[in-house]
C-alpha cells in the first residue's frame, strides 16, 4: 500500500501542467466569448488656466511695438522733449570724425517677400542715423529715407528684384544689395 500512494515527481508535475493548461484554456475561452467591460485607467490632465494681464504702455513702448518703429520713436522723443543720448559704443566728435570716415556701411536683406527687414551696420554712424533707398526691378531709386524695412504689395506675377543701398553721415554709400523673388 505504501508504494501505491506515492506518485512519481515527474508524473505529478506533468499532471499539474495539464491541469494548469486546461484552466488557462478555459479562462482564454471565457475571455474571448465574454470579454470583461473594463475602462482603461487614464490620468486626468489638468487644463492650464490662462488669464491675460492688461498692461499700459508708454508712448515710447507703444512706438517700439509698431511696424514703423524709427519714425514713431523719433516723434515720441520730440513730443516728450527728450534729447537722445549719444550711443555709448560710438562717440562722434562732430564733422571732423565724419571726414575721416571712408568706410561704407553694410546692409543685409532679411525676411521673405513681400516684406524685407534690413540689418544695417556702420563703423561710425549710429544705425538710427543711417538712411536707405530702394529700387524695384529696373525702376528709379527712391529718395534717401530713414527706414529699415520695405514691403512691396500689388506686384504682378513673375520675377522681381529689389535693390537696396545704405548711406552713412559721411556720405559713404554701400554697394547695391539685391534680392530676387517670384510672385505667382
């Protein structure tokens, strides 16, 4: 009798594996035919709150945020009777320094059509005192003005070329800088 009650270890393992397999098969069958109605857990994402804070700008701050900064800034200075201080980087000694200035300023055309902001630089004249002129296609040069961005609207379809020059207080004129673009 003692020998009959003992089941070899390998056989008992095999029986256990069969029983587990049958149980897993029953569970898989039940899940396939009767899937549980479980809502997946999602962590709630907090909605950020945004509240705009009103700011009151001075005339000078308003002017710097407009498209025509230079002219509006000069008007605000005149209106408030403020004399601009000389640039701490460039200190001019009147006309005597300008006669020694023989280096032409530089201009780079930035942006995409139809508007072209300019990047200007000179060795002696502050950028605020430089003047520019422009020409579209084969037209005439514009007058020299204190403007550092040009926009061209209502252009016909085709290829167009904008040319720009810059001049400093000593009268030095940059070489002509061009940008060609296509209007469709």
